């Protein structure tokens, strides 16, 4: 079986992550490099383990999390679908079981809020992990004057964590935001669709989804 460790050492995947992140940097997007994909991989796996899913299912979520953004090497638009196709070819060359290949590619192809759906446990975990990574360390612009709304929202987030309450089946995303940099309403202005997708993903896993910002429960 193809393992997460093997995927992390794959030179093609790592080259695409690096170049894709460079391309997004040229377009002014926040960081989508190894810090991001490693965190998403770890959290995707952790979500399913905490909710009692099988080790292998959690491993597939970790793999999907690590390679979910390879499509950025082509273009940001449609990156989830192009990334799924790229991943399918790479995983096939690694002789991954085709059922597992299909699960991972479907998760990658459905992780973006524009067209994504939690079509499986792996896809649901990836959605939650990816959308929870909001933090100022992802901002590449150095001056506040140059920030667009995405930079401002991310830079305003001083603390973010996703808590998995397996006993009560509640998934909570908690943020601390500097409201002098970004009012809470601005967060919702660009992230409402992401939070709706997170709620659907949590529901797919048999959980409720909660969003807490600066101590106030908003969802």
C-alpha cells in the first residue's frame, strides 16, 4: 500500500507543490506551500482518527491533504479538478489500489468551496482541514497598505484551532481575530461559503459544526 511517508518523499509531488506555490505568489495569493499542505495533511488524518475511522481511511485523508493543492502548478482557477487529474496519474504510477486512488482524487477534486462537496469521509476531512488553516503566517505581503481583503483577514487571525469532540460529535473552529485589522464581518464576507461547506462536511461525518470568533459562537 502507498503510504503518506512515501508520498511526502515523492520528487514530482514536491516539485509541483513548490512551483505551484511560486505561481500563486506571483499572483498575490497567500502561502500554499509545504507549511500549508503538511498542516492540512496532519489535520485531515487526525480528524478521522479522533472520530474513530480506520487507520487506512485516515492515511488516505493524510495523503489527500498533502497533495490537494498540486493543481496550482497549472492555474488557480480549477485547481481542485486539475490537481485531481495530476494526482491520479502519479498515484497510478505508484501502483496505488485504484479504489483508493479514486477516493483521494475525488477528495482533491471536491475540496474547493466553489464546486466542492463532501462526497466521502476523506473528502469531508480534507475540506475541514483545508478551510481551518487561516493565520497571519500565510500572508506574504509585507506592508498593510498592500493588503487585499484575503491578506487582511488572514493577517488579522492571531490564533486558530480546530477541536474534535468525538464524544459529543462536535467539530469546532475557534479563531482569535484582531478586529482593528479586520472586522469580524469582513471574515464572513469572504469566508461564508467556506464555513457553509465546513458545516456540510461535518454533517457528513455525523457531527455538528461550530465557529467561535473572539469567544463568541457565530455558527
